[in-house]
């Protein structure tokens, strides 16, 4: 029997790559949407630094993240990051986490992918 691989994704920005901000926003939107279409979903997606903008009010990827959450992906936003950007009340999807839990998740994952 093929056991599901535990994949953790760490999102550190609200854009994908450096260069054009507009292109980076479009790439991130496409990446998150593509995760909803993938046969194997990530176990967890952790959002740190500006990545927390993707889990809060006004994010262009909220619907995709909600679909992933419904499919069993744990969606986590850094509490210190939400606090820093004054977004504590704007969280729309997932739960608040801390670095200790993020480290646990990364260490227990078979594969950790960093995007940002």
C-alpha cells in the first residue's frame, strides 16, 4: 500500500520570487490554485512574514486556501507576523501558530518546500 507522503510548505512572502511585484502576485495565485488541483495535497502550509497577507482579508487566494483546508491541509499563520503587520483581526482561513510548532512540523515532514 502506498502511504501518503507528509509535505510541508513554508510561504514567506505574498509574492512568488523576486522581480516584478505584479508577476510575483500572479505566480503566487497560480501556485496556490495549482495546489488545489494537485492529486497529492500538502499536509500543512505555514505562512510567515509577509506570507500572512495571503491568509487575511483581501487576499486573492482565500478561496483556494479554504479549499485546501477542506481537503485536509492544515493552514497556519505566524502569530508574531500577524501581530507585526497588525493583521490579528483579519485572519480569514486557518489557525495561528508559533515558531516552535512550525519547527516541529518541518522536522516531522518528509519534504519541506519554501516558497516566497
